[in-house]
């Protein structure tokens, strides 16, 4: 079974300029996802999709292949799915190659255990899934506001349950996605068919703000210190 990791990384981040290659705990942000992929025993190829030459150079320095992405699918409104489809089409057109499985890693989610990718792939195959997403367990009481009216979402506030009595709930953490290529092509979505949940106990942060960045840097630095000791 052939398996490719795609890591989309555009150059035009506005919330945190140059975010994808900004140094965090001593290395470019994107390097963590590349290294997790390269170290996996089940991944055949690690490919970064980018519109930015500096990102491409950093990616290659850490062991990834690079597919240059057209500008029309690299703007603020471009979806990750558009980059993933472009990468699949590029491999098909230039190499007549299509992997059996795709692992999609967000470089803005650098906190993974070294074996998370392999464990997620094993679970995907064991459960005969068509797609998989990584999640973090949670027991939050959730609310939404519709037309100015507050409504509880996942519990009845009139009969408030104990947290330990609630059904298990999970938050999509953005760290790992796996899918068969047909899922993406048919649904234009990373998820479809039989969906599997890979539960991660590692703290996961999808970096979208400087506060996220600082929290992730603290956790990565602590992890590196623990390894050194």
C-alpha cells in the first residue's frame, strides 16, 4: 500500500506573518510536521504544497519533496482541499502515480507524539475506514447564540448532568487526517465514507494567533527538555 503525506503551507499568512516558517522552539514551524512524517515507518513520501520559494527551500532542507501551488489556489479564501486535489492531480499528470492513502498534516499543528502518525494509520486500516481525523477528548458544556437567543448544544441546562455521566465527546484538533483519494475527489472534502476518530492525549494546538504560538512554543520546549533529561 502506497502512502503519501501532504503538508499544505502557503506563504501569505496574515494573522502571523510568515507563520509556517517562523522559528518556534528553535526550528521553523513547518519542520515539526515534516519530521513527524519522515520518521514514520509507514509513509512512502512527504510532500509540501506551497506557493512560496522560501517555504519550499526550508521544506527541502528538512527532507520533504515540494509541489509548487498556483497562486489562484493560494489566497486567503483557498481551501486546503484545493491544495490537496492539486497535489494529487500533479502526481497523476507528471508521474502517473496515485497513492492508496493520503495523510494530510497541518503544519500549524506541531504537537504530536513520534508514533501518532503510524498509530493513526494502523487504526485506519484496522477499522477499514475511508477517512480519519484526529481528535482530543473533552467534556465542555457548549452553547450557541441564534438571533440573540442563547441555547445549550450538548446538554439540557434544566437538568445539568455530571461531567462523568456525559457521553464521550471529542474536539477536532487539526493534527492528522487520513483519507482514500476517492473521498477527496468525490466529495471535495477530506472526510467522507466511513469516518474513524483517532484520539490523541497529547495537548494539541492549531496555531492561529500569537497566544496559540506562545502556548505551542512552551509545550514544545518542555517536550524537548524532557527528552534531553
